[in-house]
C-alpha cells in the first residue's frame, strides 16, 4: 500500500545554487525563532534564502540576510524583511559548527527551509567548502554525462 503524503510537510524555500557553488560535507537541522507574521508569510510561500548565510556569533547561531516578504494582513505588527533570525541548535552541534567555520575554513550555507510533519518551521544548514571553477566544471560535466546516459538508455 502506498504511503500517504504528510499534509503538514511543505518546502518553503530552497537554495538550489548552494550545491553548485559549495561542496556540502555535512548538514544539520535547526529550529528558527520567528514572529507570527513571518510564519504566515512563509505559509503563502514568500521566502528566499538564496543570498543568506548562517554565522556563529557570541555562542549563538544566526541566519543572516534571509528574505521573508511582509504579510499584507499584519500591517500593525509586521516584521522586518531581512532581519537576523536566531537558529536553535544543541550546544554540541553549535560547537561543531563553530569549529568547522573557525578552524577548517568552512562556511554555513542554508540549504532548505520547510515545515516539518508537525507544522513547525525548520531549516537545514550545510557545512560547506567553496568550490573552485574547475570543480564546478567537473560537476557540470558529470551531470551532463549522467543525463545523456539516461537519455540513451531510454531510447534503446
């Protein structure tokens, strides 16, 4: 019997460019502190995390430069569009992220923001290292070859 899809699970925003620009070594799921109007705006789907990044500052994890469009119905108690939002992670995960960024020269890139099965906003942060131009070309070449191979198998 087919598994029913969860009505609460929904992808809000995805950073597709991250996998092209960075080599993702590990990822961590974090919670995020939001205001009510931000959640309502996310339900409508007006969010962008393409230009954003995460940073460990003062022992806390922050999401910087993520865009959440203003919610039209919340005119009185709206929110700032590109404010810094605090991410929730355990102390162990936080120390792991801090070590990766400080010692290994990695960066923290948001990969996907979604509503989980309980309807709570979660964000997946990737610990990544930037790719050089030749690495990007190699990735693109292997992707093209796999696409061409699938096309040949389909037609024969």
